[in-house]
C-alpha cells in the first residue's frame, strides 16, 4: 500500500492557494468534507487504477464536489416554449408588486397573526379575504396552500362519511396522476357517480338524492374536452336540484379565471363570479393559474360553510404562509384597480399584440444573424383552456439535430426552454419576459457556437 501512503494529507491540501477562497465561499466544515471525500475516492479507486492522483487532481475534484453540493436544484429559467402556464416551469410568474409584497413581509416581522387594533393575537385567515369577497361577490373566503387541498378540506369538513354526487364525466385526473376519486376517498366522503362518460342528465342528479348525499360536486374539466354525442345539464340546473333538497353545491373550477378569456380570442373559461351567480355555495380554484398569483387554493362562498372549513383541524395543516398571502393580496389588488392586463405577467402575455410579438422575433433573428421569424401558435397550458391557442410569431432556427442544441440551451445559465417544430428549434416571445431578451440571445449564441 506504499502508493496510498503518498496521498497528501488534508492539512497539506488546505495550504493550496485556491482553498483560501473556498473557506470564504463555502465555510471550513464543507471545504474539509470535500477534501476528505476527494481523498477517500482516490483510496477507493486505487485497486482498479493502480495509481495515486496528484494534488492538483484532488483539488479539482474537491472543487467539483463543493460546486455540486451547493448548486441549487430550483433555478430560474427562460420559458421560450410558448406555453403561458407551464406546469413544469412553475406556472404563473408573479407581478413586481406581488414580489415586493412577499419580500417586504419576509425581510422582517409582520402582523400575520396579530390584530394591530386590539393589540392581541389575530388570525391569518383575514388576509386577502376582503379582496376576494369584493372581487367575487362571495360572502366569505379562505386561502389554503393549493387547490387540491381546498377540495380536500371542503369534502372532509362537509361530507365526511357521507355521499358526494358527481357526474362520471367529471372524474378527472390532474397533473402528477392525482385523481378526483382519490382525493374524495382521502376526505372520507363516499363517491356517488351519476350519468355516463359522455352523457349526464338532470334526472341522474335527481335520482341520486335517494342515496341521501351531503352535497353535489361539480369538477370543471379544465385539462380536456369531451366532444361528439354528449350532453350535460348546466350549473344553474344542478344548483336548483341540490337546493330544492337542501344540499350545497361545491364547484371545483381549478383555473380560477376572474377575467373573461373570450375577450382575448380564446374560448370562454368559466369564471369564479359566474359560478357564484349561478348559485354555487362554495367555489374552489387555484391561485397560480389564470389568477396569475402564487400557488394557493382559494375557497369563496357562503359564510356559514367557510366558517365550518376554518374550524376544521385540517385547515391548520393546509394553511397558506405569509409569503403566499402577501403575494396573493398584491395580485388581487391588480384586479381591484383594473390593472390586471398591464401588471400581471400571464395576462400581459395573453393580451400581447401580434405585431409586437412579430417585432421581437424579427429583432431576435437580426441580433443573432441567423434564424427567421415565422407565424406560430402559443398555448395557455396549466390545465386551462384545452386545445385553445393564440397566434404568435416565433424565432425559428434551422440547425442540424435541434434536440442537441436544445440540450445545450437547457444547460446554459439561465437554462432556456424552447420547443421543436418540424425539425426546427423555435422560441416564442410571448412567454419570454422582456427583460430576459438579452440573456436569451446570449444563451442561443453561445450554444450555437459550442
């Protein structure tokens, strides 16, 4: 084992000039761990390689270990895919006001659960409630950490060990393989399916009353469509049947639009206000989809039902934190002040004029000295408006094996996410924030030259 005895000691490696920088950047304990790990790897590899690495190799290995151990896994990326609410890329980017609001409460203390008027303990549940009720017209509101949690809380608090009526056509599966029947099972509610996959009649709901359910649930099919020989009663009709029997209706809207998407050349996505106007007793929706805010599950509706949810033990486990509540409140203020289209990034993207998108794509091609601006399509994504697209302009690069260029772009800083279209790599300016243009062009230029 004479060869192994020639390995340097940790103390000797610590004397290397570059290690002094590591001690400042990473701290002494982590630096020591990296040096010891590099030495241990050399010992493990000696029987197969038969040689002992020199100091420089060991220091290079330690540097790689330190970089790998401290590299964040959650990174900002440039979304040039044209998918506005890209679930895999974090859905809705926040407005500047939402970011500032979250930062302001994160940097110091806040009145999260403190009543400033009374000078004693308050409730975090009041934050954002006034804004939500004013915008939606609901009596009360509650914020939890995501929409699946909102539905789970509603079913647990209102229908545990009792039946919940839902159309078979609405037993949807959302991202990650989570299914409405499974969420319902976790709540302790009993599933009462009515109708068939493609056709549901009002009489199906009326017959379901014989099972003595606790409530009716409507789950909006936000990520797929059923076409052809289909029929389904409207929400108002379902509400009437339920209310005649003294039962509440819970509407799982999912995407949570407060603006009419039809105004922007898209199909109409059901709005929170419309659901409440139809008589729904409780509406559940997401904060980070078409609302354009942080991840949150929002429940609005009857005050007595919301009060029951607030008192349920599960509400504490699912509650939203101060950063969410601050960012959500700032986002809702944009709607209240009629600023949504100007201030909320996803609505700026949806409303972006076609000539402006063309100008950016042309400018990108000119700056790079390669590629061409071509017409294309953007999508909303995020489990909203399935099959709906918006016309856009794309920067298209004709390159050999575009998937290789895309892989290099994903390794850039920041990573760039584009898409392949008929053997071209294309970049959609609709989903690239204007302040990201220079970083995008720099990443493309470097990746092409590699």
